[in-house]
C-alpha cells in the first residue's frame, strides 16, 4: 500500500529504527539487575570467581554469566565485549566448552578482559575441545582409546556409521562452533592477552581447590569421552 503511493521508501527506515530501539529498551531492565547482582556479589564474596558462558551449568559461589541466561542464577553478559566488571577484582575465571563458540578475534577480546579483571596471581581456567585429538584420529592404526571414542560418538549421536572424517565434520560444523584450538594455538592466544604462566592440566584436576572438579561437560558426553576430547589449560596472571 505504501509502495503504491511511493512513500514506502521513507517509512521503512523509520520502522526499522524504532524496532531496533525497542530491542535496546528491552535490555535496560536486565542491565539494571545485572549491575545490582555484580555489586552484591563483589561485596559478599572474599574469594571471587567468574564463570563465563555458564549456560545451564551454573556453579554455586560463582558469578555465573551468559549471553542468553537460562537460569535466575545467571546474569546477562556478552563475554566477547568489554566486561562490565572492575579491574583486578576476581581470583578465578572459568569457562568450559565456550571459547570455541566465538571467533578468534572475539576470544582475543575475552582473554584480554579476563586478564584485566583478574587480581595479581589470579587464575583463568579454560576447557575446550582439542582439535589435535580429532586430527590424530586419522592415524593408522587407531588406538583402542580412539576406537572407543568413535564408537561412543556414534552411539551418542545415533549415527549409522562413523569414521574420523564424520567425527571431525561434526566437531567443526555442529553446535555453533566458530574456532577450534590446538594446545599451541590456545597457549599462544592466552600469552598474547598478557598471561605468561600457561600450562595444561587434566580434566577435573587443579592445584587450586576452588577450580578443582568443576568441569561438567562429562555429564552430557560421558566422562571417558570428555577426557578424550577436552583439553584444559590454566593461565596465571
């Protein structure tokens, strides 16, 4: 109708603008609640722990955050943008199967913000799929551990058949993955963010009680599969 009288071209930008503003206004209450929750957490906790990309796997005693909170115990925060948190305010930061869901550039922002928000000697613990483990599936012959992983992989995802190529493509193209890391690539990315002391740890293990046994991906994947697929690094400020 508007196009028929040649005014549609003028109204469409205005409609688009008001729709964008409406979406922005919807976020304001969440931002107000977030600020209050952050302030309360920082005041109420001597040992401060930040959980990025918490999804539905919230941790008690942590400030859990996610870009799409699914729990009242989680605040809204986009970890690929500057954090609404004071510098040198946290003792520990943790993320599990999160960084592979954002781009390499976004992860660089995230890592720099983690470094900024950590206190001196604070620790960032990162758990993410190890791309190297999937590439090694193409070795011949497969080890018993690799064969078990592929068989369990087929069972979990109800696949009629599975081989290294199918498993690798699942990893790369499913679940919204954006960038997958090898141990060296992750270590280098953390060091570029400012961390100097970066080291690999077994799943579920740490010399710090606060971040020992906090991985939860095994509840979905099974502990054996999770330990095969997942690498864990700690980076100390």
